[in-house]
C-alpha cells in the first residue's frame, strides 16, 4: 500500500502468520486496520525462495504439523495450493550405511524411553530441565539432545519439561508443494500492509496510543503485537509506560535456533527421493539431511541449538560448508563434486527474528499465558509464543492472531462478526 495513515482503529505489528491471522479476523468489522511490517515482504519466519530454477526452498517453516488440526490446511485448499501427504523421512527411509538399522532401532528405543520419562515428570508437575529425563550414562544421550535442538531449537538443559509436554502433536505432517512461505504470503496478499515499517515505540500513556515507526508516527486506538519474543525481551520495541511483566515473560520464552540449507545435487537420479541421511555420530553437534525433497535435485540440511548458532557466527556459507563435509563423511569424498550450495538460513542473525521459534526455559512454562494476556483492553499480544499448545508452528501463530483479534472485538464492543470467524 501507499503512505502510512496518520490514524487507525487497529495497528497490527508484524506481517507474519499471527499478524495476517489477526488482519483476516478483523476484515469486515468496520474498523480501520493497518499491518506494520519491518521487512520488505510478508510472512516473517515463513519464507519460500526459488533457490535455483528447479529447487523451491522453504527458508523457514516447511511442515504443516498436526495437519488434521492445522488451520492452514483449509486455507491451502481455498487458495489452490497442492498439499503433499507423504510421510516424513524422519524415522524411516535411511540412506547409506552411516546409521545402520540395528543402531537406529536401538536409538529409537532409547528415544521412546526418554519420552516416557519426560511425560511422567510432566504428570508429576515438575517444570524442570528436560535433560533430567535422560537416562544417566545412556550412550544415545548426545543424539537425543540433538533431536531436541531440531524440535525445540535448544538443548535439553534449556527446555522446560512442562512446556514440551504441553505441545500437541497429532503426528500428521504434510507439506505445501509450492512452499509454506508462499502459502502464507498468498494468505496475506489481501491484507492492508505497510512494508519496510519498523516499529520502535508503543506509547500507551494517553487516551490513544502513539507508535513510532521508521515511516513516521501513527496513532491507534488498539494495537496487536505479534513480533518474536526476542524483540520484546531485548526491548527492540519499547513500551511507554514500561511493561516489565511482558519483557520478563518474553525473556522466559526465548527463540531457539534452527537453520536450514539446500545444496544442489548432481546426478540426482542416482539417489532416492525423500531419503533421510544421518550418522550414528554420538554427539549433539550434528546435522540431519533430507535427500531430494519432492524429488527435487537437492539435499536439505537441518541444524539446531547452540551448534546452529555457532555455524551462523562462523559467517555466511559456514552452514553449507559444514553440510558438505558431513555428507562426504557419510557417503565418501566423491559426493563433494555433486554438491553445490544454493541457499541457507541464518535466523539468529536476522534482525527482525533473532532466532527461529520459542521454547520455555525451565520454570517458565506459564510465561506463554502471561505474554498472551491483553493490557488495558486495547493492547493485545499474539504470535506462536502465545499459543498454549501449538507454539513453534505457523498455524499456532495464525490462530493466536485470530484469538487476539476476537479479544479486541469483544473489548471494543464490536461483537464477533462472521468475518472475524474466518
């Protein structure tokens, strides 16, 4: 859209899944709405790129987790985005001999036993580090920790047991052939968005709120904040008067780090479609690889936790370089000549994300509800970190935006319109 308006009924900060969900829920309400987005694109941590003419790559989220409960499934069908329902390659379809079946079976038994102990600790109400559910001395503990970095973006010592247990997973995981990021961008296309508009201050001291942005000042009656927790905790967006409870809750829900890379694969037909490559490396600092997703001529790598952060800190290209080294260690040096870096994410170094998705620190599982609570009936909070059961996901973010919009409509005595239920 064009220039920033001087005054609106509702300002939504962030055009990721949460902000777009809020904007859709407010459509038809009669309220004037603007979504303020610091980036030059829609989608936030959902982003699809054309990494090469024949490789489409989701730089951010790529799986519609809990697809039977995922609100983006219906949206994908409405917008004519093809859904892929093939089973993920995480447990099966191992390629090569780097992780022999007998070792994989032994590892999965250890992993399942860990999950059982974790569940039992949660039933006892102990919001302790998830690392306490490891079996002392089990040889697979470093790899179980690696799985936590893929799932949570952090090591087990930094993960709340109660928060992990609260996440709802139906084990049904689908994909979007044209990209999850592309779907969310298409979902947001009808919304009124001001791009390249970075908000730095929300002054809620007066009768109406004043927002300071990179495009000037905006006055709003209501504000929905959907930015990642690290921006709130770091006070990249400041509140006046201060909201120490929100800053503290955001700090208890930091964004972990998960990064992805895609490598062009020469002689791709010699490799299986949708294969999984992982080694029995007995360490946490390891990647996991997806061979020829959607049959594309590429290998995707995935890294998490402090290892992903260290690779980011090593500079652009370090994730791809390590991936090639690790894959060559599994499959032999001849593979090097068939691999070419195409694209890699560096979410911790992204100034408008500063990480990938939230996890609750031990003792902080209750911070999600604290962060989600409205302030003064006119300042509302959404985003994946505020979802009680679907945090870390794009659909959890979208649903939270809809929830915040409905709270706003109720508080402004507008009532729920049919459009607010869309």
